[in-house]
C-alpha cells in the first residue's frame, strides 16, 4: 500500500475503526453502529462521531438503513493495518510474549512503526 494513503488517516483510533469494520465484515454481512460499539466496547455516541468523520473522509459508506461498508480507500487502510496487527502479534508471540499482551502491543505499535522497520520485521517472521 502506498504510504501516503495511510498517512491521510493519521489518527490511530480511526484506523482501529476501519480495522475492526474489516474484521466484522468477515463475521457479518450487515454491520451497524451498535455492532461496532459492542465489538470495540465504546459508547454508541463515540462510534457515531468516528463514523461521521470516516464518512466525511470517504472511508466508509452508511446507507439509509444504517448499514456500514468500507469504501475502496477505507478497505485499503483496514487491510494495511490488519496485516501489521497480525504480523506484529505473530512476531511478539514467537519472541515468547503471551498472546493477549502481544495482541495489545501490536495494536499500539501498528500505527506508529515506520514502513521500513515493519517490512524488516515482516521478513523475520517469514
């Protein structure tokens, strides 16, 4: 993925929303605000504010029934962040970190690690 596309969505929490939407889309066909709020353990109001911002930025679509879908640019960012999350979690587990801690740390690091460092770490995992 082109680095410039990811840097247009700098706020890590918004990246987390996109990542979680992608994960939810693999579980359910139709996703609503409440599904996302439950999965993230956030209030519906907080999710509504974030979704409004993501919609304004062109990363999600929300239809008249309230169903949320990722746009192609939202999907690219979600896949990019999820790939980092999965691979960083794998690396930390390989290093002996407990899975739940590895998962939490990967979630924090996936947003701030440089592309160069991430790609070097990804080579180690393979």
